[in-house]
């Protein structure tokens, strides 16, 4: 009698059939692999950690980005949190996925037990893991610079962070899944700088002329910046910013499901 897990073709000895690992284990292994890639890539590490640190130090020490009645360290931490989120969820996501797509990795993964859903789930978990590392590193530096956060503010920042991760993660995948790799690399870095410098992250919308203020408020970066400042710096909360960021998250997710291509053009 042939034991379970073996097959015995006619005229051939018994061979063990290796079943795929459980779905959760496959996803977690892929997440660990994705995390190692991000942490071993010097360019992505610079975008994820070093640039947010520079934003934190610059806004804390230089007379820019201040808000009346708000301690400079609080507004600096809010801007740094937005920078870190965009760098990982959007820029790093777009670049890594774009190169995977050009190299045929996405097409190959679709034929493996991991599958496309497992691939995306692993990337999401890896991104969240890198976010945790960013929070620990940047939070530690901010505490050393005199930041004293309120517990309620930190709790309020969690749903904002998650919503922002969905919105910018969808934008990153949309860029990676519709453009050539060279264009992905250029556009993701350009948009990152624009989002942070003039998109409502480093500077609040009140710093802009009235004609530009409304435009900044409609950007995902502008909405994210306002919500993070409300959570971490105690500024006025805006439901309008919640709606804007939610629309970007839903619209971006729909666009990815509709136009993302798994093979390179």
C-alpha cells in the first residue's frame, strides 16, 4: 500500500510529493524576503530613514514650517511622520515593484503557490514592518530632541497612518504597474520631493498663497499632513482632510485593480 504523500507511477519507485507550505507561512516568508530587500538597498534605506531624519532635524532647528501656538518639535515630528510614510508606502513601493515587473518577477510569481494575492499581502506586511522600524528610529531621535507626545495624539495618529499607507501604497503600485521602469524611478522620486516640499507635508497649507492653498488641501499629501498635525501637534482637526485622503485611498485602489499590469510594456 502506498503511504499518504507518495505516488508510485508504474515501473518507478515511490516518490514523495512535496505539498506547498500553508498560505500564511508563504506570505510571511515573502514578507520577510521583501523586508530584507528594502533594508539592504542603500537607496531605499536613505529614502526611508535618512531623509526623514534630515526633515526632522531641519524643521526642528531652522525657522521654517512653524505653526503659531505649536512647539517646533511637535510640528517637525508631524512632518517627519508624513515624510516617512510617503517614502516607504509610495516611493520604495513603486521602485521595488517596478523593477520586479521589468525583471519578470511578477509574471513568474503568478505561476507559483504564492500567487499574486500572496505577493501583494507579503509586500503590505513588509511595508508595515518597515513603518514600525521608522517609528522606533525617528521616535527615538524626536524624544532625544525634546518631543513629549500625548498618548491620545499617538492613538489618533494610528488610523491616519493606516489610511495614508493605503492611499500612497495604491499610488505607488499604480505608478509601478503602468509605466516603464525608468519612468517609475524618475517619477516616484520627483513626486516624493514635491509631496514633501510643497505638497503640505513640510509646510502647512496656511504657508501658501490663498490661490494655492485649496490645491494643496486636495492633494493626498496635504490631507495627510493636516491629519498628522492634528494628531501629533494638536492643530485643528479637519473632516474634509479625512474625506480627501479616503477618496485617494479608494480611488487609488480601484485604479490599481483596473489598470495595474503584471508584465512590463
